[in-house]
C-alpha cells in the first residue's frame, strides 16, 4: 500500500556544512585532548598541588588546591583541600585502589597515561600531542580563514548576541533546530573555546617551560609566575573537559547519526522548511 505523499515525514535538504579541514582537525583534536588530559594528570600527580605566584611556598602556604592522603584513627584517608576547605575524597582523589592495595596518588591510575607512576613517559606523551595539537590548530585557523568557516560559523555577530537567550532556552527545552550554519549558542561556545580556552592552555603550557621563559620572559609577566600559569593551565583543562562533556551530550540529544555524518562526510540534514540551494541534496 502506497503512502500518501502528503503524510510522509518532511525532511530538510542535506547541506555540505563541514569542510575536509574541519573534519580532519576535529578528530585530530579529539585524539590529542584524550592523550593530553591523561598524560597531564600523570604529570600533575608528581606534585598534586596548585599555587598562585612564581613559587610554591615553604615557610608559607600559597596553595589553592592540594590533593593527598593523611593518617587518621580509622587509617589513611584521601584528602583534597580547595581554597582552605578540606574534603574527604577517599577512593577517588589522594587515595584510591583497594583496601589491600591502596594507591596514594592524586588521580587514580585509571585516569593517567601511563597507568603507573612514570613521569618521564607522561611528559614525552604530553609534549608530543601538545605540539600536534598546536599544529592542527594552526592548520584549522588558516583553512577556516580561507574557506570562510571562521567568519560564517565561529565569529558571533550582533544578531547572534540578541538571539542567544532564546537559543539557550530552546536548548534547555531540548528543542533543536538544524540550520545551514551554527546557531548563536554554538557560535559563542566555539568562539570561547577557539579564542580564549585554546590560546590560554597553549600559552600557559609554554610558560611552564624554562626554555620558553628564557626566550619569551614576558610570558611570566603576563601570567604572574610559573605556578600561577600551572594553576590556570589546570583550570582551563577542567573547563575544556566540561565543554567536551556538554558537547557530547548535545550530539546525543540533537541526533547523533546526523551529527556524526556531518563530521565524517561533511553532509548535514537540516530541519524541514530550510530553503533548498544549489548543491544541496534532497
């Protein structure tokens, strides 16, 4: 039995939304961020504390975060101190593993590369994927500037700022519109990541290098010291992890097959009613 054409669900046209450069760098970043995060936690475990200033205090305490273990009447416990407030984080931070074989490390081995204590290997992995990340970021900027992706989809305009509250409300209600270009919320999010968080995490990473400090001493002045740069580096990493978790959640809620097709083939199914243009697919 043939279905009445008027009763068939309408579909918007398939539009070519993601260039090959956007897709390649997107997946390269996904790999880089995975290895950077886990190797970074390995490096952090060598001294699981964060400070403000150019040095870690000995005769004074300038730590804003400290993860470790302490002995108590009930035995050793994991402790995390944030801005002077202490929390019991046994089993997660400071002390993890089993009762028979406890691990006294900041972050558990399941979250580090390698999974055992090996600072040298962690640094090698971190630096390799760090420079790969910077290289692909440069390629993305050049390609996006040339093909117009930067101007069209990333840089927010006045109309995007005005439409932002309504777009945020629609997302909160899980009402998603699939257009030819990014919506205002996506533009603001990606602009913040590309022009604030990514530059910050790269520059603070360079500031922690004595060699880079010798070549560019102004980095220490900008970030207020190597220890402050390390703290900012850690905080930006946490914000990027939060962004990627929200990003993955939005992909799942907004239609994972359509989103994945877009980042693999470049073709994206728009919402019904989107005007057809030359080059679109039905």
